C-alpha cells in the first residue's frame, strides 16, 4: 500500500492562473488533503491549553505539517509548480 502511495504520478492539476497546485485529480491528492485537515484539527484540539508553550508547539506543528503538504503537492502536480498566465501556457 505504501509503495502505491509513493509511486510517481499526478495527484493535482495545475492552477490556470498563478503559482501552485489546483484541485486534486487522484485519490491520493484527496487523501493528502483529508490527512492535512485531520492533522490541523488534531493540532487545534491539542492546543486548547492556556499556556504559551502549548501555543508555540501548535505553531511549530502547523508549520511542519504545512511544509510537508507543500513539498508533497509540489512533487505530484501535473507540470510542476510554476507561474501560469492562463490560456497562454
């Protein structure tokens, strides 16, 4: 299962305008977005403490999870991430 998940392929369509990935086009892309949402919800639940330390840990976890999402999405976007101007590309 893990080998199939890590196979090269396109999980996201490119954006028509701008930089980055568009919507998912494969089940792996949808699964990645669902896992990201669950991770953010979990971080939110864990950060309910009133201490500053919990807030700093939550910010760090949020940054780590977001960087992982961006890295994976950029490697699995059709045509890669680059600036697009719409129909001219």
